[in-house]
């Protein structure tokens, strides 16, 4: 995973946390970030799909 990939995931994570009122420093955000990295490594590369799956997780 490269810096651009992490920046992309961070933007999606920020959007989900903002939408759901979750602190970026919370354990919930940490778990969500780990899930997103796992999804990305499994081939989910589109922001919209990552966003939808992350929201569904919550």
C-alpha cells in the first residue's frame, strides 16, 4: 500500500466519521479504518464502494 492509497482511505474514513458523528480518535474509527484497509487489500478500490461498505458496517 502506498501513500496515495492511504490518503484515499483517509478521505473516505473522514467522510464516514463526519457523517456518523464519530471521533477520528475513537476505537470505532480505528476499527473502521482497519476494515477499510482490509477491504482495499481485497480489491475494493472505488471510493463509493468503500464508503457504502463502511457505512453499512456501522
